C-alpha cells in the first residue's frame, strides 16, 4: 500500500472519530447549558481541546493529500522557509495536535484538584505549569523537517505530562469509588478512571507507532495509530455516560 493510500485511510478513520467527538461535545454542551456545573465545564473544555487536537491531526492528512505542496508530502523536498510553510509543516507534523493535548492535560489537572483536593499544592502547581509551558514551547518551536527523532521527543513530552497528571487522577478515582456506597457515584468515578486510563493509552499507542516508523523505516499508520484514537473516543464516551449525563440529572 502506498504512502498516499495509508494517509487516506487514516484521514477516513479520523473523520469518523471527529464525527463521534462532535456528537459527544454537543451533548455535553446541552447538559452544561441545562445545569451549569464547574466540573462539567472543565470536562467540556477537556473534550473540546481533545477534539481540536484530532481535527488538526485530520487536517494534516488533508493538507498532505490535497494541498499540492510537495514539501508537505516528501521529506526530501526542502522547506521553502516562508511563514505559510512554518505553519503548515507544524500542522502536518502534529505540533498543533500536541499543543492542544497539552492544554487538555493541564485542564485535567485543574479538574483533579477541584474534584479531589481542597487546594493546590504550591510546589506541584508550579512544576505542572513550568513543565507544560516549557514542553509546549519545545514542541512548537524545536522542529526540523524530516527529523523523526524530534517527533518522537515531542510524543514523549506529551506522554510524560499525561502520565504525570492522569496516573494520580486514576488513583484518586479508584480510591473515591471505594469510599462511596451509592451506585451512580461509583459509576461516575469509574467512568473518570476509564477516561484517565484511555488518555494515557492514546499517547502510549501513538508513541509506539512513532517508534516503529523510526525503527522499521515505514510510513506509519500501524495498528497502534488506530488504537490510540480509538481510546480517545472511549474516554469521551465513558466520561459522558458515567459522569456528565448522571450528574446533570441531579
């Protein structure tokens, strides 16, 4: 299968993912309008950033296939060095996707503190903000066309940030689920735990796909690529059905 065919298949797959994400976003927004709750707002913003990140991933494939710009499709064609190419290359190399993932992870940290903790840990807060800021700047500014190792580093930066926030989030959800008796509250915490696990698995799968690209010298779009975005939808659906929908009915 040619590179163009693999990219096209990825584009079609992500189109379906985006449509599902839009449906969930609309449902969450309607619930938010009906009964405004701060935690639901945080989840909505997380879902919104996640959806935008998928849209940029989809847009990268559209640009490669239909822009007619050889430097977006062929790593051997040099970067023309224009402002347009600066932006387009960062779209096709997933830099915009990573940035919105970083924002979603930071909002998840805010959600965790508001849900499980009385106040921010000052040292932890400074570290989370610094790591997120420095990581985002590196992802967006440190870019060399055709150098896949920098793509892998960007994946690992986001993966580490996600693990840093979502692993404690997952543990807090599990502990909270054991402390409550009512079934709907247990389900709410379980659903948030599934969301946390799924978010971690998104970047693990995508990082494995990137490693295989480098090690095996392939285009990509392995089973891990498809698994990654599938976990994104699992996280959104799980959080909506288990937490947002029941919460809005209280």
